[in-house]
C-alpha cells in the first residue's frame, strides 16, 4: 500500500466515524487529494444538521469530469450552497496530493493536478 492509499483509508475511516449518520448508504469514489476537502465539507454540513434529526443522506460522493459530485436525499438549500462551494474548490485542488492545482485535459479525461502531478 502506498503512502497515499494509506492516507485515503485513514481519512475515510475518520469521516465515517464522525459523520456516519449522513453516510449510511454512501458510495465513495474519490481521489486521495480531495479527502481533506470532503472532510471539511462534511464538517460544515454536520454543523448545520447535527442533533436536529433532519439531515441529508448522501448516496454518492465521487469525482466526475474533474469535479467533485455529491448526490443524496434531503439536501436543503443551505447544504446545497455548501456543496457548490466545495465543487468549485475541487476544481482547484490536485486530485493526487491536495495542493493547489488546475484543471487539465488528457484525451477526453479531465483531471485536476498541481504542476508536480500533471501527466504529460
Ligand atoms: Zn499534486
């Protein structure tokens, strides 16, 4: 297991531990560089909903066309606004390491990478 994989698992564990009530039926398909981003997003959403008994239930948190995508049920406007902010951030965050990056294109594949992780 590479260092990057290990960090990915660590973050996923901690996310599920802290925000599991919103993630019971969630499929994760994300890159390691975005895990901190996703954790920050869930923290903001949690702050809005924890203890209210009324909260989003996410079905998919994944990457598509170089952007974060979040799908689920019971997503209110405030939550939607938080998610939108992180979708924009994901487009500027290296998918490999989490450093500031930019959208790049290889063939039909869009991805976000810092200069170090850009694949020629
Ligand atoms: Zn990078």
